[in-house]
């Protein structure tokens, strides 16, 4: 690891103030991983600017000293995307947490990138508006992090992912240059640079301000919870609902292992622990006809084998039905100390067979998998719970993860739906991209980051040979 220049911390402190430069090793432990704890590497320092100007100064300092810059939001990411590989310095957005403008007339808002997802919707609700993308971590994740990962969430089936709602970005490039991409009054006939930046996982620069499109709050909501004996039955219900032409706002599944973890926690939601799976179905929109759609969905669930279907009669009951799904990830620690979350997406019609294959792989490797996922768009989250202190178990986790990815790709799917590639799935990029395509991705990154020091070691492999690194390796920093 290349040591930091002696005067670097002083220059960073001059840019943001001494209280907002962290170099104490104990405090840096908080930043050694994101929510994907299978990958760990401590940064050499963490810097917390309060606005675009400070972020630009920090980038200039790091660029001058040839130190990698690693953007980081709330650390809720699940792909190892915010790790400070290669001796990097983390630039966090937690202090950039101001809602700068709410413009109800144009259904837009401008926020700093550290604003929490749910805080934006809370601020716009009095105007009858909300920010539609709702990751399950929305109470903790930031808008800037959502931009980096092109996040989805339970309601992306109807509303779509982050890229649909980002209309402008203020970006600090790796050399400290500040640019506006898109935005009201700035858009001109040209390349879609906003669309290119969204989902770039911090590899192109640091977004400091985000202009978003807002959506009217729905007039009415109908929410169902269907209980099934098997995960495959729940998957068949999803296929039936969508095939019939219904468009729920959300179709979410949790399996038996997840239900047990939730019900044993403070987030207990009243899901039966002997069930094989629970399916949350939600419709929203104009009130007329909504109840009939919910009734049709209930019929499809029962035809697929649901032993019970609950229907919310109030806002409180709706929140209760959602609770087991929304809090699922927060309860995984009850099953094991560590968690490897995968994020493959497969065609809806292939869900039952892919879920069966995942179960077979878990049994063969003697691992516990807890499934919680966006069933409506086939976005699977098989969570492998394990103890990273057990080297043999960790080896089996990596082998099983690789097989799961292969099954999903062979079924016509891809390696990530919303969590991003980061460091975790970089080794699987060759499953979905040819060497020529990967080279194009490298060239695109080079336009924004010609020196290769913006979030290095993420997303695109630096050579054509796939890496076989394990999920719990402590990344070696390179000079």
C-alpha cells in the first residue's frame, strides 16, 4: 500500500475542516465495507465535504497527489462498491444532506446527494408528490447512492428504477472539475450524459447535487399478503398475475428462512413461520377498478396454492403486511454473522425452476440461503448466510455463488438487477460481456477517469481473464 503523503491530511483538512477528516484506524473500521460484509478493506482516510465546492477541493488535492478517490453514500450498498481499494481515500456524502429546492409546479426537486431517500418523499408529500424509487433500505440509503447503483426497489415493477427519475446532475470529476449534466434549462440536443452517469457506480466521479422528477401520490392503494406452502408456488402465482395483464406496483417474495428470521426479531410482522413463502402484492393508482384488480390477484394466488390471503383494510394494516418484507435484510444477522447477497435477474417465467436450482445448490454445498426478492421483474436476492471466520465455509459460499450466477445467466438472466457490480460481481462480468464489449466499457470509463483513480478495482475487469478471487478476501491495496 502506498503511504499517504505527510502533508495530505493537512491539505484535506484545509478544504473541509479538521473535524471532517478521519484517519484514526479505529474510526476507519466503520468504512472497511459496505453492507456486503464479505469484502473488506480499510481506507487510509475518510473525508466528509459539505457541498460541491468542498468536494471539488478534495478531488483536486487527491488528484494532485495521485491518490484514488472512492465515493461513498450511506454504505448500504451490497456489491462492495464503496471499498477503498488501492490505498484510496473515501469521500463521503453524509454532510451533503440538504434539500435545495422543491418545485411542485414542475414536479421536480434538487437535492444534495447525501439526502436520504425517504426524507425526499417526506418533504414532497405535502405537495401530493413523492420520489418513486424505493429501495428496501430507503430509510437509510442516499439519493447519490441510488444514482450510483441505479437502484430499484419493491415498486420498480410499475414505476421503474432510478434512471427514469434523474433529470440533472452536478458532478465533481476525478480531477476536481465541476460540471452540470442535464437539468432544467440546461438540456440540449447531445449525448445522454445523465443516463450514462446513472449506474456508473462511482467510477466516473462524485455526484454532489441531483435534480429528480417527482410523481403524484397514488389516489388509492390495495395491498395483499398471500401465504404459500412452497417458494415455487409463490413464483407461479407471480407468473399468473403478470401474464393476465395485471400491473401491480409491487410483487415481493420472502421465503421460509427469511420469515423465521423476521419473526424472531423486533420486526416481527405476524407471518406464519411454517409457511414456505409469503408474497406481497400491491396495486396503486386511480381508485376506480383497483379493488377489482386486487380481487383478481387474490384469485390467482389461491389457484397457485395460497393457503391464506390477507388484505389490508387500513394504512396501518398495509404497513404491517409490508413490514416483514421491508425489514428482511435487517434481520439476516440472526441467521449468521455474515451475508453474501446476490442480485441476479431472470425472466419471470423461469422463476420456479431457477429457485429450485438455487435450493439444490444450497443443499449440495451445505449452506443456508434466505431468499427475499422483487419477483415481479425476476430480480432475485438469494442471501447466503455464513461465518467468514470459517475458511472452509467461505470457500463453499464462493463456489455456490458462482454456480447460482451461472444458473441465472443460463436461464436468460443477468448478474445484477439493482445492487451493481462493484468488487463482488466483477469476476462474473465475462458471463454476460464479450472481451470486445468489456473493452468498450473500459474506454467509456477512461473518458471520465483517464488516470484510472476514481473508485478503481470496481465493475470492469482490468484484463480479459476472469478473476477467481473469493468473496471474503481482504482486498490487497496496490501502489
